[in-house]
């Protein structure tokens, strides 16, 4: 982050982290999410992978307290499931989301893994699990099913934010125009230089021929 | 495009009769009028003394010009929405890093420093209150059978000794069993004689006073080295991993504070030679975007409890 021009792009990145597919607030009954799919995309594992890359960051931004664990395994023939853990509504109201998670030290908690270390844990007492089969599904279809099964509240950007975003977009368009103008100018200059150099060469050749 | 004022001006010149200039030569006393000698100096002549003085002046000017050193470019973050509190930055970063194995992701800090290009650089070691990782393997160069060797053995060094250690290094320089090397003051001569600079230098392992790796007391040096991170300024920026992605905001803020205090102490130590100051502190992560910190802690969103930012990743 050195020059102010690059800082403009930061705004866009941040906006993309907040708004877009997957920007939704989950109901308080949901205690955690777990995704299980393969490390590589063959055999229908592209959808879950895209869901992780495009939708999950936004979900995590709006629901920072909910652990979202991704367990990837090298086995492509295995299943691709998304498990949503619901706790009982009464318990949700009584305890804050993070209190329970903090009881165990970090090293012993489930964590994301790319070597199949943390498969989906069985539900705890008073929890129920809803799973989504993600294999051979498009990430948008997965998101749709996810929103339906969780009952999440989808967020839209506020008018202010939309306005800001439009300004950034305008600036980018303007930059493209400016860039093309500049390119034409440079190209013309180079062509002229090239022509001059060629003319000079020819003149030299003629002079050399005359002197002989 | 002639404006009316121009016309007016020309008209005025036409209409006004030129005032007759007073005869200056007759009224001004002789000592005020430009004399013949000054005329000659302007033309480039003058006595030898004068020329020497002029040369001296020129030299001084040149010297002054050299005192102004080039600085690295920087942009100071200004305006709203460009600086973030720690919790806000962590929220974004954690969102960007979701689903990554926590062992492969760290928070990082880039500290921008206003500094001249050819001055001394900041480099030192730091021990964080919450260490980022702990895979330090230390080797100690010390005289065989000395007290220092005993200290090294009890302190948990992976290799120690003098000639035996040099042979290990020479045998397979590309697969060394250690990643830190310290040297006892008594063994410096032996180390220089062994000619290992070519092997150790590129790896940054060569013990030297500059890197603060030659010591009299091996014991204390090893203690402060375990879990310590080294940092150095490169083209005006100091970068260092500052915490595990699973750290709570409180832990991370402790680490950031320690780091900045350490840098400030370093700058204060070299104050007589150069003046540097911290321009901005950017918190980033292995795969995430960077955020300029504003020094605040609490998130802007009141509903967000800082404890939420420490759940499993």
C-alpha cells in the first residue's frame, strides 16, 4: 500500500468482502459450520471450492463469531458435504455465541485443514445437524440451498455504499479512457521516431553510395 | 483574444507624454555611483584573493548540497476510511482467511519508516509476549570443553563446539541442522580462520557484532533467542509476522505494542546519527488485504464483541 492510487482499489476489495453473494446474517441458533470436500476440483468438487472462495468470506465477515471449518482431503471420490449445526433456541438466547467455544484451548479445537485432519464432528448435546450435499453442484445452487435451510437474512448494500461503489466504478472507467489516450500518444510518438530513424538510415546509405 | 485592458494601456501610453528623467549623474554623489572597479569584477576579473574566496564559497555550497540525502518515497494515509481500528482490521482479515489451515496463516505487520536511502538501517531481535512460532534451533560456536559449551548443552543447543561444528557446516552446507548460529567471543578468531563466510553469509547465519550474535554469555543469549524474531528495515519498511491467525485481539495488540515500542527504542538509540520516524503501521496476513491501523482497539460495530474474533478458524 504505497501510492494513493492503489488505495482506491482497497476500497473495492473491502466492498467485495462485505457485499455480494453470501452476504447474509445467520440466525443465532446456528453454532458452527463445517465443510468437507476434496483438495482438488475433479469429480464435482469445483462447486464447494467456489462456494468457499466466493461466498464464505462474506458469511464470515457478517458472522465473525461462528466457527467455519473447512476440511479438505486428497480423496476426490469422497463426499462433499456442508454441515450446519443448530443449537436449541433457548440455549442460544442464554449464552453468547463464543462463550462455549472458548472453554477448550485453541490447540484442541477443530481447525481448518488441507490434510483431512478434522472431519465433521458429531453433534453435541442439544445440537442437530443439517447437511447439504454439494457434490456436482454449482456454488450458486449451494448458496441458495444454504440460505433456504438456515433461514439467513440476506444483506443488501446501503444507498451510500452503492453510491461510493458507483464512484469507484466511474473512476475505473475514466482510467481506462485515459489509458487509451495515453497509449495512442505514445504509439504515435514511437511510430514517428521509427520513421525518422528509417529516413536517416536511407540518407546515410545514399550519402555512402555517392561518396564511393 | 485581446482584452480591453491592453487597449487601455496602449492608449494611456499614447496620450501621456513621457516624463523627463532627472539627470541622475549630476545629482547623485560620486561615491554612490557604480565605480569602475566593480564593473571589472562583474566581468569576471578581480584579484587572486577574490577568486580564491569565490572558490571557497562554491565548495561550501557543494558540501551543503550533499548533506541533503535522498529519502524513500512514502504516502501518508489521510482521510476517512483509510485507517482502521485493530478489531475492524482483524474482522476483515479473518473473513479473507476463512477456511485456511491456521498453521499456514499468520498476521503480519509492515511498518513504514521515513528514512534516508543510504543511512543505517534498523535491525534487531524481538521477543513477543505471545510468540508466533517456536522452531528455533540454535548452534553455538565455543571453545571445546569450556564453560560456554556446558551452557550450550544445558540450554538445548542442537550443535556446539569449534572444529567439529565447522566440519558439520562444511559437510552439508545446504542442509544445516540449525537456523540460528551464535559465537562465543573466545572463538571469533577460530571462526574467522575457518573461512565460512561464503557458506554462512548468504544464509544470514554468519555471527557478527552487527547482527548481535557474538556474545560473552552464551546462556543469556540463548534464552533471549528462543522464540525471538529478527527484523530489519528494507527499503523503508520493516516486515514481521506478528501473530497466529487464532490469536485474540488482546493478544495481537500486545504483540503489536511490543513491536512498536521496540522499534521506537531502536530509533532512539541511533538518533544521533539519523532521524527516522514511523509513518504508518499496516496489519496484513498471509493471503489477506492490508489495513493501516489508527491505534484504536474497539470495533466500530457495537454488536461485535472482540471475543468473537478469536473463534476457531
